[in-house]
């Protein structure tokens, strides 16, 4: 492989990884936007999404097959189910805490994370579950660069979801209300906006996006387990901060940037891949030093 | 002062009594021979411990069925080490005070380590059948014999096997934990000593699902072989992604990855992957009748350390038979001279440090979604 091939291949790798980060980061950033909560349970919602998608695919796989069609269907079901799980989590765990000090709700989020993780741990016994699909390894070679069909579908699906979200937030009434709630909840109430409902919609969408990522990741990588949400939760949070937490375009960009940084960080000459996180997190520190609100964040104005 | 002298006298008196007690069983040689079994029969590792105990029972039944040892029946005394250093020292002290004629077992290395001194002080022959930390070696007073290969042995086996396959350049991937890094470092060292090249030593995070950046790097370096030294779950993902990226060289995995679950995760990609393993019963041709007797006596199949523990008991019996007495020093001398080749797990003979002279790691190969014994 020539140097150019290697870099181009890492670009592809970074895009795929970045798509996952971006989908999860979007939930972080939207929830932070409306209730100023760092939802540490979000990575575990992603994990639940993977398991629900797996369960659905196991049920319907015999009928519709376990190719991308079946995966898309189970992803859709998982998005709806986990979206409502997100609403339930908000209603049970976060809603009563909205008026409480910020620290209390943060600790509640950690508790929710532990509840979700340990429930799945208890159900699966901590074993890895193989996510069987009949996705092949096929793809196209452009020079020395190899792009699998799976990677193309994956990035394509992520792009469609993000476009849909962008349209929803900018073009619909609910989207407008969501942006308004992120600016000033009390004023929204005075203007007749049902803030409680808007918060629920935000959790629905954020959790659904994480579930989509979870199902796709399970199918693409081929295994799921109860702890799979931890690391990606951490990375997606980082991505949201790089992009500017509270900013939707920021989360998309942040996810892709972090994915690319990790891919290229692996390739730095003379040092091994164990330094890639040092590399990408150093960039995070630099971003925060020079632009504390993140790349797309604005300090005081609108945050959605 | 007065007090101290008094105490010294008491000690002398006790020592005299002790010596008398020790001398007694040497004269009376018609009772049963008692062998201590030190395994965790309770606690988190109890599954393995009970499995080892059952293997010992199979061996003892065979020995007693053949007329016993030196014309005497063999009896077992179980000491529960519970995989805990304190519990194991208590168990060992109890076995030593029962004046057992030898001890087999030892599962958790951390729990076996402090018992070496207990048995060493009483000079009781101790055959360690599972514990294999290299930390046990310097702590061995000379009466203990390790019949499980150590981590160092595995790296030797890896180097021998891959060299034999014509591999020149090697990339090693670990997971940053003590176990996988140890194996990676040892193997890298020996690989270079053998005159070959290590093109990359990489570390990945546990639980990170995407290894594509790493597989691209490996493909660009194009080593003859890739060695994964950590566990099956992430190993399965790595193997899958390596093959997906178009890497076509040899892939080998350490004993943390030889689980059948590797195939569920890696699927097709695990075909032809080489794995290294302790000698487990299913892959040992000599173990067929052992598996049968084991299954007849228990309602499960023998676990991973059962054949070695069976061997341990048989080896101790062989040594007592060879020494013609249960005198500890004579039995230890007999053990040190072991050179028979007909054990289940392969040949057993010892180095000056009482570790296996020849590694008993076996090589497996992925075929049709399962491990099979590879041609070596």
C-alpha cells in the first residue's frame, strides 16, 4: 500500500467510526440542550438498542432474512422501542429531579446507567452475544483502498438519519419548539409551549438515534455485550464537547472529527496504536483551551 | 531474660516431641497412604477446583483398583484453598499437620504461592497441576513440581510453531493488561532472539469494537503473521476485521482466546486461525479412556485442568512407587528424575527449577467453526 492508499483507507475507517460517534453524540447534545443534563446513561441506551435490534432480528430474521433489509427493519423497531424507553427513563428518573440541584440529576444519570448495564448483565450473564447476520465481506477496490458495501450502507444510513434530524429540528413546529426550550424554558411555558412534552420528544429522538447506532454496530461488528456502551458513551461525549455541547451540527462534526483523529492517530509513525487516544484527547484539550465552547458552540446564544 | 530461657526450653521440648511424632509413621508402614488435594472447592473458582478433585479421584480409583501403592490403599485429604491466600495457607497447614505423604493440586497461583513455604518446611512433595505464574518459581523451596506450562513456555511454543510455518515478520497485538502484555513482550523478545522481525507491537482498548484503523496499519505493514495475546471476545472482532480489511497472512491467538465462542463472533474469518492451549482432554488422544471414566463418575465432561491434575496424581504415585517408600526426600528425588513419556498431557520431565522441561502447550486450528488439533 502506498502512503496515499493508507491515508485514504484511514479516511474511510474514520468516517465509519465517526458515524457511530456522531449518532450517539447527537443524543448527548440534544438532551443537554433541553435540560442541561450530561446524560451518562446514553451509552447504555445505545447498548440496549443493540440488544433490542438483536432480539428483533432473531425473531423476524427467518422471514425477512438477516441482510441489510432485515437489519434496517430491526433497527427501525429498536429505534421506536428504545425511543420510548428513553421517554420512560426521563419520566421516572429525570423529570422529578428537574428542579433539584444539577449534581443530583447527574448522579441520577449515573444510577440509570448502572441499572441498565446490570439488568443486561443479569440477563445475559455477562457473556458476549454473537450478532449473526449474513452480511458479506464484499466491496469495491479503488486503487489500494478497499471500501466494503457494509461500510457504504452504514455511512449512508447514518447520513440519512442525520439529515432527517436536521430537517426535523429546523423545519417542523416541534423542532422549533425544541430550540426554543433550549433557550428559555420559562418563556416557552408563558408562550403556551408544552415544555414537558418537548423534553419527552427530545429523549425519544435522542434515544432512537442511539438505538439505531447500537443495532448497526452490533450487526456490523458482529457481537454485543452489556458493557459495549461504556467506551462509546465516553467517546461520543467527547465528540459532543469538541463540536460544542448543545449544538446539533457540532455533534455531527465532532463525531466525524473524533473518528478521523483516532484513525489517523493509529498511523502516526514510530509510535504504536496505544497512543491514539493520547493523540485524540490532546486535540480535545487544545480545542477546549482555545475555544472553550467547542467548535460550533456559541457561548450565550441559541444552543440547538 | 528468665522468661526467654524458659520459652526456649519449651521449644526444645516441643521439638523433641515433634521429632518423635515424625519418626513414628516411617516405622508403621501398613496404614493407607494419604495424599492431600489442595484445590478451591468453594468460592468463585470452585467449578475448576471440583473438576480437579474429580480428576484426582478417577486416578486414585484406578490406583486402588490395581492393588494400591506399595501394597497400601491411597486415601485423599482435601484442603479447600478457596482461591484465597489465607484460606489456602490454613488448608495447607491442616494437610501438613495430618502428615500427608504428598500433595497435588494448586489452582489460583496467588493462593498457591504462600503454601509453598508450608509444604517446604515439612518437605512434603507437592505436584502443582494448574497454577503457572512464573512468580512461583523463585518461591519454590525444592519440594514442589510444576506440571503446567508457564506463560514463558507459551511464548516459546508460539515462536517455535510460527517459525516452523515459515513466518518471518510478526505483528503482535495485546490489550494492555498484565496477562496479554506479558505474553506479548515475552514473545516479541524470543521472536527477535530467534532472528526474526517484529514489525509492530500494538495495544488496543478493551471493549473497543472498531479496530479498522489498526487493521489498515497492519495490512500496510503486511506481516507474515499477526499474534493476538488477549481474550476471545475482542480477538474475535479483530480477526473478523483483519480478514475484512483484506489481510491474508497467518493469524494466531494466545490461550486467552481458545474459547469456542471465538467462532461465534468471528464467524467465517476464524477458519484457519491458530490457537494455543493447555492440554485439555478433548484434544488429547491418550485421554479417551480418562474422559470415559471421568464421565462415568461425574455428570459432566472433564474441564480444562482435569487431565493435568490426573497426571499430577499419577506422577506422584509413580514417584512413591519408584522410591519404594513414602519418605519425603526419596519421593522428591524420584519426582525430579521423572522422564516417562506416557502421561495424558505428554512427556513430563523437570528443569533444575522443577518446572516442565518441555512445554505441554498444544496448537489448535479453527476448522468448520470449531477448534481441532493442528498438525505440528
